[in-house]
C-alpha cells in the first residue's frame, strides 16, 4: 500500500491497439510523500501515456496505480479526489478573470463561501497573482497562465500533484521560477509531485528521477546519472 500522500506505480503496461507495440511496459516506481520526482523522457517515451493512466483518462488491466493509499481501479473517486493535475495543454477559460477561473474550479470540488474565498486568496498570494486576480486570463503571459493553473490545481488540498510538461514554451527564467515554486510546496506542504519534462536543467541533484525510454524505465534514482544526455 502506498504511504499516505505518496504515489505508487507498479508493473504498469499499456498498448494503444491489441497488436501494436507497448506504449508502457512494466513500469514501476514510487514517490514518497513530500518528494519531487522528475519523469524525464523524449517525446514518445510514454510520459503522457502514464499521466493519462494515473488520471484515469485511459484504463488498463495491467498494473497497479495507488494515489495517497487509494487504488485507482478499486477506489477511483477517492484516488482522484487526492490528486491535482496540470496538463500539458492549457485549460484556462481565457475570457474569465483569474479569480473566476479559480472560483469555478473550487465550486467543482464542493468549495464555496468563506472556505473557497480563503483558499483562493491564499493561492493568489502564494503564486504572485493577487494584483492580477481581476484580469482576464487571456491578458496574462504564458508563465502567469501556468501559475494560475498550478494555483487552481492545489485549491482542494491534494496529496499528489501531477504536472505534464508544465514549462513547454516558457523562457528559462520563468521555468526556473515555476520549478522553485513547486519544490517549495513539497518542502512546506508535504506535497508529492510528479513533474514530467524532457529538459535536463529542470532536474535538481536532490530530486528523485525516473527516466523513460520507449515505454520502459531506464533509470530510477536521485539526481541525474553520470554522462546523462538530453532525451533525443
């Protein structure tokens, strides 16, 4: 059983067609509560497939996924309720203000009134969004839009946060700031993070690192291995 707040992937396999190749093949790793884990691989390595399985957009009978102690096949609602997600493709409503985007998400999770307002204000402050709260999302830069998405994903106090290539298209300074913010949530809040990337400079020497290549785990350890090369 996964430690409370952690994430476990065990013997996970997936094919897009019955006679096609494995998109994932017997993938196994776990992330302890409060740890930042980078999932590193090239496009097509299987990162997005894994995220789609963990978030239950896809299902497979092959393997086990446990989120904060809940088996996603046996107790999907409990597992998904303990999870926050930032997908690679932007999902903000660009015509709504930053605050309204957050309020709508809070309502979907059953938060309203003072509880919702308090959490939204705290998230705005944490991610440097207070001065932009009433601006429409389309007026924000790409980096600030990502900040809104990350803030939104944490409003319901998840135990595990998944981020699929969250810095694609952002400049190096903005990428570094976002990774700083997410690492701080691990340290300050005990949040468990799985951060998908194809960029070596987003992996810190103290990070847990899982490398995927052609659907298989090729490295599982702390920090980059010696002579690590950028995913092709």
